[in-house]
């Protein structure tokens, strides 16, 4: 089956004290060409680990990550058709090299073409992301670019290999709002070229702006998924409801307060149970992700 797929993927890390930390817990998802899927959740929910698993920067502890039915762990190198836009535009480009070198080098390695041909492709990528004319930008270094320009250069490096799937890990979180909006519009333009996006964010407004579907992740577990408007306008899981309620509304005064810190979760519990005001005895049993209506699915005992 075509597409980028996670099948029951788990990723565990060992902490400094020897404790085992489950960052991603039995996650299954599929990204097909031409669609944009948002992966949302608070910091520490496992979003960036999913991104690193999709690009083979991490290997799964259990389950499989596959591309067009081929398990990625079985291939020698990550296919050029999967690329990543990193969260930090300030550290994801090497300050020792020019922008041109940073974009040309992967082209030359992956496509095995001449330096001249790689330079032409790099210039075309810079043109596509709005860094024009491209030739002067080819000779600049990271320190000579603004934050927005650096992120555009990162995007140029990612699209230079003509990927089918783009993993965008919080691409606007370190940018000013107006600059970030320009980056979101650029991603929409790229999506019009039938490029698929896994857009990772904690910002529901940004997710709704660029995505068709949304997957809500909490402590490494998918708790809700579905069409973006269905999930945001009619959230079902208590955690998703809290996320929607926490989205700032300029028309309302700040109410103050804070969400309780998460507690330890017993095996088999809903991961949100310790913080949930609607917790009951049924939350202490294994809970599957269930389809409620259409594509709208939720992992909650309130929806048997």
C-alpha cells in the first residue's frame, strides 16, 4: 500500500537513572500523497519523536515504519522522497558553510550529478521558497540571514530533492507571528504541488490553517483523530477539549489558573486519566481508539 505508514510503533528511551521512558506508545497512522495531516499535543507528548522515527533519526523499539509497504529499517538509506523541516532554523544549518553548499551537497550525494547541475537545482529551490534572486543567497552564511530567511533556506534544502512526503516539525514555533504566517502560506503552496505533509504543532490555529486531518497525541498515545474541523469544532476526548479551551481568544479576558501536572499512569489506564475531571473506574482498563462517526475516532470510555 502506498504512503508513509506507522503500524503499532513504540519508542522507549532509557533515562539517566535507568528508568524506561515510553515516548511513543503503539502509534498507527498513515500519510498519503496530496494530503496534510496535523499531529498536535502539548510539549512532551511525543510529537518530535514521531518526526524522528519517520525520518530514521530514531529507530522504533516496536512496530514498523514503512514507505509504500517497504519497512524503512530494511533499506540501507532513507529515501529522498521523505524529507524534514526542523523546528530550529538557527541550528539546523551549518554556520561553517554557505547556504548554497548546504542545499547543493544533499543533491549531489543523492542524485549523483555534477556540481553545476546541483547548483542549478539549488537555485531553483531557493526561487521556489521566495529567496530571490537566488544567486546572492547561495553565497551567504547562516549568520547573514534573518530567522524567516533561515527557515526558508531549510525548506529549500528539503524540497530540492523533490520529496513526496514532508515532515514539518514545529516549523513556525521560533518565528514571529507575521513571519510564521508567511512560512505557513509557503507550505500551502508546496502542498498544491501534491506534496504530502505531516505538520507537527501545538498550535491548533496553525493546524487548522494547513491540515485536512488531525491526530491528537498525549503522552505518546493517540487519543483522538479525524477531519480537522470535526475534531476542533466537536472535540470528544477530554484532553482535546482542554486543548481547544486553552486556545487564546482575544475577545475574552485572561482567566488565569493552570492545568494540574500529570501523575504516574498505571499500565492499561487511559494516559490522560490522572488529569481528567471525568475519570471513572472504566478508565483503568485497556481502551482502544474507536470510530464514533465517519473518520472521527476517540480513545475514551465515554464513547463505547
